[in-house]
């Protein structure tokens, strides 16, 4: 008799446990269905502005679908390799939203980010009539200068060889491949050596500058943005800059009293 009672008690306990487990599973399933859990990616750490997203920055998780907005990026491929916006940090645990991330070429300061040690960005207005062929970002160009000296004699030649084009923009400041761009080049941004900026400025003030596609466009070993030192052109610009430094300013005329 005691044995039967014991077996019944064990059987009741087992059935009760199974029912409890089934109930718990049913509740969890119901909760998951109600929450509509979705797999997405969140920031594994605080990600500073202008940072390239890597695998280490991502953490896979599940969150209720109601929290995923239309502009949430849920695919890893949509996030990896993009850059955080220049004006904001993505906090740890945050989902990734479309407006938070940019392609490298779309960063507002992208041209200056491409500068190498000792270089500065120099912007030239692009004259289509004088442009020596199509100029594209990443291409190398020679910068030619033309001016007239005090005697009316022309002074011209190659001022800088093998300067790298880091951006070409339209009159609205948009890259030419931007959907809203006019597609017409207006400004060309060049990587030049910072020490050579006075030559460029003096040449542009005294005359004009023109870009010619360089024969070393795809030669990565050629010296970049090399000034034509010792040429007739740079010698003339040296004298021109020295003259501007030493010429006295015109004296102001004395004030005259009326009556």
C-alpha cells in the first residue's frame, strides 16, 4: 500500500513538473511572439566621432521589433566599414541608425583626411575651357602657372609636379557623384606641400594656374607635389614675393580742411 502511494506521489510530482515546464515554455513562447524579437547589431563600446566601424565594435543581440525603427541598420554588411558622423558619438548598447554612419567619401572633412605629413589642401576654381582633360579624385596633375612681368614679358611653366587630386566638387560644394550634384566640376582640391603654399598664392595672384593631367598619374613611387625649384618661374616668384615684402606702403595723404 505504501509502495503504491509512493509511486502515485512520484507520478503526480513528475506530471506536475512537466505541466509547469510546459506552462513556462508556453508563457515564454507567447511573450516572444508578443515581443516579436528581432536579431540586430548594437555598439559594443562607445564609438567616437569619425571612427571606422570594425567587427570589434559590433555586438549581436535580440530586441523587440517595436524598438527597431525604419532607419535602423540590422545587417552587419550595412554597418562594417562605415564611419561614424563627425559630430556625434555612438554610445555602447545603441543600435545603428542610417543617419549615424557615412561612407568615407561622404565625410565633410574627407579631403583634408587624405593629406599626408607636411601637406595642405589647396583649392582651385576649375575652368573647363582650360582643363587639360578630365580630372578625377586620386589622379595626379601638374600645376602650370602663367603671368606677365613688369616689362610685359610672359613668365610661365610648371610650378608643381605630380600633385594629387583629393576632391572635385561642383559649384554647390558637392562631389560630382552625389545624386544632387550638377555633375559639372567647379572646384578642384589638391594635396600640396605646406611650404609651397606661398608660391601657389603668389602665382595665382599675379596670373593664373592651370591643371594638366600628369604622366605619373598611376605611379605611386614618384615624388608627390614636387616644386620646380630653381626654374625661371620659381626664381621670378621668389623675387616677386621678396618685392612685396620690401616695398614700402604708400603714405597716407594728409587730411585737408575745407574752407
